[in-house]
């Protein structure tokens, strides 16, 4: 009886997960199908799931309609620099909050955590005013500098550092290592799964960022891929088949990145723990 109930519960769980997965994948499948439709099939009612002809030329036309090579290069530069910058600030801050003793450390960390409660939209105007005062509008500095630190990343890595045995630090100090050596040669190598997780989350966030690049850039040369997608929306309407083709090309690198690195994301978050 218990075995039958257990089997029934397993079937129900798999059914719910399958239905949820279908609902999650449906918009993605619809985007790909729409990218291969003719213009007159995109908004037709009832919806057309199988195009009468597969318009692969939509991808070439979408790429040629806007300077996507420039957008792609800008997104690559911003994503790489922002990710490296965040890793550096995160490693230094997490080590300080977890292994160094200084006056007001715990109070300062609580204040850090409190900033996570502030919605990102609230910070848009202060950040915009700041970069304007610095004369950084329409520049890489405006697109990179405000995003090279993350409270969540610091919290995640701090938890990882706290889970490491203190004996590691004591042994290294007995051998004559200073804090910077302990950090670089002991803590950073052991925290590789957590660092990979932080890097992957930042890569995805930077690659897909839309609102901030939109408001701090005003020239084609500084636009990024998500902002470039607005090229398909004009006063005459939106060219949906080209927009979907361009959107597919934009998100494809992130989808591949997730498939090849998802085990690192799960491992990094799972092993960080929540011990304070």
C-alpha cells in the first residue's frame, strides 16, 4: 500500500513538473517558430503553429537591418569587464567580512544586506545623476562601473568562506602567509564552484541588461544587443518575424552557456549554505 502511494506521488510530481516545464518552454518555442514565419502568418487568428514555409532568410534580414556586429561587440566587452570587476570586488569584500576582524564589521555587513531590500528601479535616478555628474553618459564607464559590485554575490561568497575550516587560515599563517596570500592561494581555489556561479549569473545579467544601457546611451556605437532589438519597432508597427529572429540570436549564447554550465550553478548555490 505504501509502495503504491509512493508510486502515485511520484507520478503526480512528474506530471506537475512536466506541465510546468511545458508552460515555461512555450514562449521560447513560440519565439523560434515566429522567427521562421512569413509576415502575414505572425498575427493571424487562429494562431499558426506550423508555418506554410520556413523563412530562414528572416535571420539574415534581421542581422542586416541594424549594426548587430557593433551591438554584439559592445555586449561582449561590457559583459566580460563587468564580470571580472564583480569577481574582484566580491572576493575582497567576502574575505574581509568572513575572515578579518575590524570595528563595526557585522554592523556594516547588515547594512550591506539591507540594500538588497531596495528595488533596483529606485536606484536608477541616483545612478543616472551620478554618471551624468562624472560626464560618463554614452560611454563604457557608465555601462560598466555601476555594476562591478553585487551585495548578493558578496553574501554568497561570504557564506562559502565561512564554511571553510578555520584551521586552513591558522596553518597558512603559521607558514608565514599574509592575508592576501591566504586569500589567493587557499580560499579562491577552494571557492571555485561558488565563483563560477557568481560569474555565470553576472554574465547572464549583463548580457540581457536593457533598461540601464537604454537610458545612458544615445548613439548606435554604444548600444548593446538587447537595446538593438528596438530597431524592429517603428512608428508603423513592429516587425515581429525579424524581432523574433534577432531575439533568438541574442539569447542563443546564454542558452548554450546555461546548458554547459548548469551543474556549476547548482553546486555553487547548494554548497554555499545559509549559515550566518
